C-alpha cells in the first residue's frame, strides 16, 4: 500500500468509511480501531469517529490515530449537526473512519432509525463496511449480507469483513457463498484471543486505566487487520464517497464570536481527567476555550490542589467507583473542591462528577459538596433522555430544553436536591440532580455542541 500524503483533503471531499455490523459483539471496535491504526502507520492522517454517546471506544481510536476520538450522535445534537461536526473533526485529514453502534439499523428506542449507524451513514453519504461474525455460519452469510444490503436503499454496503473465521476451509466456504452477492469481501480475520480487550460493568476498560496493555492490544489488533484486510480496496471504497455540502462546525462560529469574547480576561476552568474521569466530548473543551476560558486539566487521583487561579470546575463522567479509596485518600483536593464550591464558583458535574461531589461513595468520603450518598447497585440505568432545566444555573436558564444520555450502575440518595437540575420527560417524568449556589450536578450526560450557550454562560459566570 502506498503511503499517505499527510497534507489532508478538504472536509467536503474527505474519503470516509462507516464500520458497522449486524449486531453488537461482531467486532466493530476491533476492525475500526485496527483500520485507523493501520492507515495511520501507512502515513495517512486519519480522523476517528464513533456513532452514539459511547465515551470508551473513542479513547482507543485516539490511541490508534493520535487525534481526538469524536462522537456523532443525532439524538443528542440533531441530524443537521452530523455532517458539520464530522467535517470539523476531519479537517486536514486524508481519511475518516467512523465506528458504528449496536446493529446497523438499531437506533434510539422507539424512534425508528434516529441515532442509528444507518442514519449516520446516509447523512454522511458514506459507504458502509459490514463486519460479520462468521464463527457459526457458512452459506447463511450470503443471506445475511443480502438482507442488510437491500433493506434500505439510502445505505450503501460497500464491502464486508468476515470476523472470527476458523480455518482456510471455513474462509473458502464463506467466500464462495458471497461470490454472487454483489458485496465484495474486503477482509478476513481469524479468531485471535490476543486482541481481546477487558470489559467491566459499563463496557470496555478505558485506555487511561490500562495504557501499556491498551497500546499492546491496539498493536495486536493493527497487525491482525493489516494482514487480513485489503487496505487498498478499503481506501478506494472510502474515496468513492461524494462531497458533503455542509460547512464544518466551528466553536467560535457556534458562539457567534470570531475571537474569544473576553480577550485579556481568561478565567481558568479546571477540567478533571485521569483514570477516574475519562468521559468527555472534545467539543466541550473547544467551546470553553472559544468562550474565553483557559482550560487546565488536572487528575483528582494525584493532584492535591486545583490548578492555580481556578475560577470554575468541570468534572465529567468516568469510573470513580473503581477508584473510590484513592479519591477519598486525596483529602487536600477534596477540601479544595469543597472550598471552591463555597465561594459560589460555577461547577459542572456529570455522572461521575455527581458522585465525587457527594458526601460519600460506597462509604468512602468524597467532597461533601452535596448532601447526598452514592453507592454501586446491580441495576443498569441506560438510555436517551429529554429534559428541561428546572432552575437557573451556571449551565442553563429555567425552561431550557436539552437532550442527554444516562449510563451508570450507581445510585445517589436523594436523587434530587431541594432545587433539582432537570425535569425528565422521556422515558418517564421525574426530577433529577442538584442546583445549589454555583453547582450543577446531574447524572445526565449532555453534548454542548447542541447548545453552545452552555459554554458561554458557564465562562461568563467564571469571569464574574
């Protein structure tokens, strides 16, 4: 395979592939991450994307490409935002690889194809490569591929990659069956336990928690994909995607500002990261910067104080339940967070951040900002939500509507403060979260690109 140019193409014409599957567990992440890394090794600048709200897979994508993994979620951000957000992430790249979610045609529950991989592929006018788990079939693979390829004429299945193939004879049977399907076989991957990635109660273990092992896992995956896939044919398929008419999303444009609105007065916004807080969207930091903040990361597991000059704090999602003893042991930082909250400084906490601000997590003392107790449960709370702001806060004004996503196996008691953060309208009606002084804490994950005023409002509160 020839090496990449490295200079990038216009976002309107960037070659692109969507990696999908008939169902979860077929190997989308293995194939998508392996392709991203293989093309990167070949000298191409690869833009990595993930359909839906998943935070973990983009971490592996970033490891494979050296670029931020970005999410494309039509439920959270709207269908009109998909192509612009894609173009924003793909600027200056030679190729974009988009990993799908669940099965190709599975979307938001009860809402047709909304937020499905198929819908996203149609919006991006991108060819789809179908990853098929072939471990328990031979001729039936042709019927499966034919069904997916013919189901929706707006979705183009450009090729198939056969995963978990057992032997040369098994491969021969599969290729013979697909010979008359009109869908070319672009790769065959044998069963390879060495590329498995460990899972936990919310999916794969994030890269930040297993950096050396994750590097080795991506290296093994890359070798498997490079050896088993026709990279030349895959790149040719990617180049067949037509131009996109939409202009790229821009954080400054989204805020209506050509430059930082408070030039010379840039409040420091501390953003939690590290192994315990790995869930965030890249666009959040870009919007905070565009709104006039200096975004400074810190690690609550190790840093004993907030960044110097901190005027606002963002604590996103992650796995604090895994690190509760270590987070609790960092008493100096817990005291610093509590002190910042007492000043009325704006604090935005989502999911893991909500747990961290509580009095305790599974009995381990936390920051004590909220009069609530957090604990692990056996119940998975998962799904999209429609919400409305119950009260004015650093993030929203009363009555503001937003869409979000919940994904946790923890519970906080009480589930809402005297002033809740959100009133939920889908799938059931309830209030949730906490608004007190400058704090906005909730289980709801939101994507600020859908409501750029969140960043503006937050930074303005920091500055004043």
